[in-house]
C-alpha cells in the first residue's frame, strides 16, 4: 500500500511569511502527528489529529497550527515565519489503535531566509 | 511532560562488534517504546518496539530490553554491518485505549560501523 506522502518536499520562505505543509496518511489510518526535526533539538512533537480533532499539542507557539480533513489528510500551517523555524517537518500516520507503529513521511524541508 | 534521555550521542564500532544504545524516560505511565532508524536524507523507520508488559524482545540481530523499575530501555545490535550505520532514535509514549498518540524522542545516536 502507498506510504505517507508529504508535499512539498522543499520550501524556501522569507521571514514573516506563512507556509502550509500537507500530509496524506496511509489509507485507512486516522491519526496524523507532526514533528519538527532540527540538528539541535532532534524530533519534537507538534500536534496530533484523529478524526479531524486535535487530541494533543506540543510546546510550540500559536504560530504553529494544523487541521485534518474528513479523508484524514492533514495540513500544518506556520505563520509569521522566523529563521528558527527552518527544519525538517515530518508527519507520521498511525491506525489510531494504541501502541502501534507510526509510519513517517519523507518530510518537508523548510528553509526560512 | 515526558522526557527521554539517550546515550551515547555518537558510537563507532568495528564491523561484527555489538552496539548498545541506552535511553531513560521520566514518566512512569509510558507504556510503549519504539526505536527508529534514520539514514541520511531518509525518513525515520521503525526497527523494533516494546510494550511495558514485556521485558525483552528480539528480532534477528536486534534486541530491546526494558526495565520499568529503573525507567530505562536499551537497543542491542549484534554482528554489526556497515549498512547499520545511521542515526537511531528511541522514543516513549503513553497511550491508553484510543487516547492521543504522542511520541517523545531521545536526541538520537549516530552509529558508525567501520568495515
């Protein structure tokens, strides 16, 4: 079956702009989580959506937001971009059943200049 | 919230040797502990996981042990091969019947296997 698909793969944005990233989970998976990966901080949890509802949120400012659609596809938005937002943004898809594997997408590499 | 510490940050071994990576977690309610391997430029991929009702799990050359009392878990790779070279992440999660899914990751270990 098809894996987790993230678009776009690469983005270059200017400080102050906003950006929207997209994640299509594995067919049948209802949970989508987002993570920020940087060399200094590693993988940090942003938020998780299940059946269009945000169930949990990490310690990121309100500039980071997301949503999930009825087909389980999810989008993540970052407003008023800062240089420190440059990172690899990964989404992970799970079936929603507890303690099961999270499948990661290839990520979106965001560079803020 | 949960905090996961991972050691060492870098590990270099000779081909055929064993490699051990250790992690500790802070939340005693955590009940799921996956390990991910991330090769350069690629996505993290699950290599093994363990649940809190199990003390040890093995899959060919890879094994994971869990000590709930001490709140630590370890990854063991035997007979290492150059293709094992990658960054390895441990993670901890507390999931209970349909509740939220959140992985807290360690900072990663860069494993280099020298031929």
